[in-house]
């Protein structure tokens, strides 16, 4: 025979199962009857367009571009790539940003050379350093 507390727990289980069953089979309408207010003082504007160039720096001084799928072996080719992308973005009225990703054992001179290039071209940059793993 079940105790009084066991019966209550069983009844709660049944009610919750029925509740979740009704929730899962009920129709969910994405339309709302509420009309949200529109501002009469602030104009609606789209977010600024930007193109983020992610450039990985390998310990041997090679650079990874295009979502780290292409390899550039020297700095002059990288400079040409960045200038070309920046010029395309300027024509399309898109801001260029550079994210520099450097491995923990990459010589700092490669990272600084790329950062100086971004400063020279007036392109905003961010620097990420991948820390050494404990493997």
C-alpha cells in the first residue's frame, strides 16, 4: 500500500505529464495582436556595415587569411591583400576591421608588423593571442 506522500507525488507526475502533453500539441501562433509603438523622434537606421578580416600568424611568419583557409607566405603579399580588400570596402562604403590572431610561440615582430600596417592604413584592429595549451 502506498503512503499518502507517494500518492501526491504520483498525482503531481500525472498532472505534469498532461500539462506537457497539452503544451506540445497546442498551436503556437507567431502573430501578435499587440502593435508596438514607433518612435517619432528617432529615425530608424541600419547597423553600420563592416568587413572583418581575420588574419592568423603562424610561428614561421606565414599568414592565414580567408577564414584561415588560405596561406600567404610573405608580408608583401599580405599587405597587397589587405590594401585590396580595404579599397573594395571603401568603394562599397563598408568599414574594414582586422582581427590579428597570433599563436603563443609566434615571434612578436610578425604581430607588430601587421599591427603597424593596420595603423598606417587607419584600419581598426584587435589582437588575439592563442595561449599555450597544457597538452
